[in-house]
C-alpha cells in the first residue's frame, strides 16, 4: 500500500486514527503488532484455526489447480495466503473465500505471474516512481521507502495511461511478495521451522510535499491504482510510518484514505517529525540516513520530450 500525498500532525477530522502514543511498547519490535492470537501461523486461537480449516475446505480441489498453487506459492504457501484474507476479513471464511477467488481470477486475467518479467512499461514508469525497497527490518520484514516530495501527479496524469500505472504497480507489489519469500528463505536457513515473514514495513516521508503537487485528477488516478493493493494484496502492511507530515497531508489523505482498508489505516503511525526512535528500533539507527536517501529526484521529462513538458 502506498501513500503519495498526505501527511500532517493528524488533525482530528482525518479518518486516520491518532495513536495513543508515538512510541510502541519497548517490549515489542516496533514493526510488529501484538503477537497474542495475532492470526498468523503459529499464533492462532481455536476459532481462528477453525476458520482457516473451513476456508481450505471450501476451496477444496481448487487449491490443487496450477493457477491457484502459483498464487499461494507467491504468498508463501496455502496457510499463509489464506490467513492474509482471513485477517483482512475478520476471519469470515465465506468473505475470505470470495475475495480469494476474485483475486485468483484477477491474477489469471491480468497474467500477474508474468509481472516480474521486464517490460518497456517498467522502464518508462520506474524513474518517476518515488519509492524504493531498502533491505529488511531487524526481524526480516522488507522495507519500502517513499519520498512524497518526488511525486508528480500532474506529470503522471499527462504522460502515463492508467493501464501503464496499474501494470507498474502490479510489478511493484509482486516484487514485495518476492522479497518476502526471499527473507523467509533466509530465516529458514538458521531455523527450518520459521514462519513466513508477516509482510512489509513502509515509510512515507511527506516533508517535501507541496500544495502545487496536489493535482486532483492525478491524485485520483494514483488512488485508483493503489486500490489494487487493498483488494489483491491483503494484509501486506505490518506497520507504516508517515513522517515529517505537514499541512498538505489533510487534502491528499481525504482522496487516498477511502481506497485503504480500515486495517491498513490502523497500522499507520503519523509523526510530524522524523519518528526517529521507532525507525531506529525497526531498521537500526545507522541505516536510517541510507534509507532516506534511497529515492532519487525524478527526471524533468520522458526521453524525447523537452524539459518543459508537464
């Protein structure tokens, strides 16, 4: 899930819940929600385990079909994949099965298994994408960093089709799943019974965002593209940090937040400063400057355009 525009000190009129504290308990890593009966592998209540069994029973032979096996493999296995949908839909097997099958059909129709194959669309969009993957947290969760100040909604609206943006975003999210699988494999080299990593930690630096960037049609295009994340990549976000939030946050958030699931909004921490303590605990203080410098300014124009192209 990606937020391109939006931060501030979380005024009370926003939909985003204001955290009771800007600091997580010292006894838990800041990237993880409380572990007790969390709904993840190895930490299921009796009712959660029953819901998982019911979901797999409802899917039945469908789980053995090649397209379905490919999908569950991308999400680190059948149980991990099913639990993503169950957590997202309050452990309702019927709702989870419906959304699971919708995503399966969507993946088939959009040839998502081919998303990581390089294409001209990736090369065209990538220089203007204000995000980067930056290693993992101390507990193995892939880290995404986004610099909202480098977002160019008007330029995107005028130079990229919605198909191109959706294609790139699918590639981005499939890369996230790939990094989670790789991190899980590394953890299992030392602990063969290690559960799959639980998702990603995402950092959004809004400090450089200005009112001039809030091109409303472009922001709506981005919001439409981002809705794919909540719909087809549920429970991907473990913890999100919106840092250096300013006065522009409220306007952009009103457009972006409706496409985000309530669970996603609840996992976001808003800080008008750098959120230094929590980021240091999650990724290590020595890595924070490197992460903040991982996204480069976008070009002024596409190849072949003049520099005054809008």
